[in-house]
C-alpha cells in the first residue's frame, strides 16, 4: 500500500465523525460493529508497520551505500597521488573522473536517508495515533457494555424502562460526540519531495572539472 493511501486510511480512522460513532452505538448489533472497527485499526497498524519496515530498510541501504561511496573516494584519492608520483597523469585523470561520478551520486544517497527519516517519523506517529484510537474505541465498547447491563436491569425493574433506555442512549451519544470533538488528533499525509536532479557532467564542462581537480591536487602537493 502506497504512503498516500496509508495516510488517507489512517486519517479516515482517526477523524471518524461523531455521527459514525452514534450510528454504531444505535445499530442493531453495536458490539459486533465496534469490534469490527477495532479489527480494522489492528489491520491498519499492521500495514503501517510493514511500510515502516520498508522505510527502515531503505535508510539502512542508503547509509551503507554512502559509507561505501566515501570509502571509495578516499581510495581513489590515494590512487591519484600514486599516479602523479609515477607521472601517469592519464591514470590520475581517470581516477578523478571516477571521483566526480561518485560525488554526483552522494546527494541522492543523502536525500534518500533524509526522506526515509521523515517517513519513519511520520509512520511511527500514525501507529501511535491508531493505538490511541483503539484504546478510545475499547473504552467505548466497555462503556456500552456497562450501559447495556444497566439498561437491562432497569428494563426488568418496572414501567419507567422506556425513559431510562432513551436517557442511556442519549448519554452514550453525547459522550461519544464530546470525545470525537475534543480528542481527535489531526493527521496529515506525506509531503513527497522530488529528488534533486544531478547536473550532467558532459563535454568540456566535465573535462574542465577534471583538470581543475588535478590542478588543485598538484597545488596541494607543491607541484605548482
């Protein structure tokens, strides 16, 4: 399930209207309906956890690629010095070209890490919100069962059963409405930014960058 679908589903569950809760409580089988809604939350949590695992895997892979890239840059730096010591500027140029290729990919790796961090934070907040909603619904179910037991006792006690049952239903509806209006958190979807485009290293621009890098290396070596 894609991230925007997860965000939409979580949003629908969290921001369920008071009308929906009242409908559940007034339905023919509110206990069954409420249990079904709780199961839906469990299902949503499972799917969010799957997406969370994917985001964590993406971050781990990008981190490894970034470490490997930096290690390769260091290795090429050492090889450039060896090539220049041996007066093999052609080999040094090839190594510099490889460095530029690797450096052009590093921003993408870093961007992947940043996006994964953002996704991980958002998905964890979704899980926390869903779990809070589940606790609320379990409380609703518990309160309904208590109200049902009281109503049944009143029903058996005498002719005032009709008014008592109506009062109990109104009280449940008002309680559900207040909970929804006062406690419902706001859930936003993901903000998906496009990855930064790499500048193309072509033609004379690419050659000039290689020459500039070599000149800097020679200057650092004191070769003028």
